[in-house]
């Protein structure tokens, strides 16, 4: 975990996120009224998703340096490797999101907010890892994920009251967005239960999918080289 923090610092991940944070704070300061609405939207769209890009960049760097090949002959297990990235990048998302809210003096239900950020971050980190494990470049990664990211942001139509549909409930991002929404306004208890349950099941399923991708796309391929 310490190595992941060091790599994220050395490669400018933390500096980049601080810059993005300050940019959003300056922009949101100009908004009058409904600050909570826009803060949650920014957190959902960007600050909770930083791990998606960063995990891809980090894994790709490790591939290029052939450091992943050493995992085959070390006692480091796939669980430790994955959890290290999930924990460090999720903490980064949480800190950024909380700092932004504090700077903007936003009043929230912190339990729902931090849980929503955590679930959203873990969701994207694991999906990002599954995809990048099979990719050879960031260009490939972005091409594959472009449509996928657009689809996962569709629940924002419901969040802004533009268009609602029961189909959104199929998307795990709708569940995480409901948790973030519950941090500043009351939502139906059924929606809250759905959001917590669906995100828990989704994250667990993605964790095992990531372990499989780690074995198939990294251990097996690196071992065959």
C-alpha cells in the first residue's frame, strides 16, 4: 500500500487531483443557490471517478516496467495487490470530496455522502482494473470505455429531473448516485435500501471479477513471456 501511495505521488496523480479540486471549488463558488445539487454532481462525475483513470495509468506503467511479472515469483497475493490500489485510490477520492465540501461550507449527511463516494470509487476502480488488465495502451482503454462511461452517467438525467425511468435501476451508478443524493435531501426508504444492497453486491461481484482478470490477463500472460 505504501508503494502505491509513493507511485501516485511521484507520477503526479495527487498533484493533478488537487488542481482539479481547486478548479471545481472556484467554479462552484460562482453558483448561487442549489450548491448541494451541483457539488454532488461534480463528486459523482469526477472526484469519485479519479481512481478509474489512475488505476489504468498505474497498471499500464507497471506493465511497461515489467514489475507485474515479479508478482508471479513473490508472496504478494492478488488480494493484497487489488486491495492496495482500491484503498489508496478510494481514500484519495474521499479526501478530495470531503475537502471540497468543507471549502464550500456544504451541509450534508456525511454517512450517506462518504458511503456514496466510497462505493462509486470502488466501483470504477475495479471496472477500470478489469478493462486495463487486458489493454496495451491508454488509447485502447479510452476507446473501450467511452460508451461505457456515457451509459453509466445516464442516471444524471433522473438526478436533475430531466428524465426518469425504471431502467436506471439496472445501472449500479444509479444506486451510488442515490446514496450521494440522500446526503443532502430525503429519498424513499426503499430507494435507500436498494442503493446500499445493490452497491454492496455489485462491489463484491466486481472484486471477484477483478481477481479473475488479474490471474488471466496478468499472471498467465506475464508468466508466459
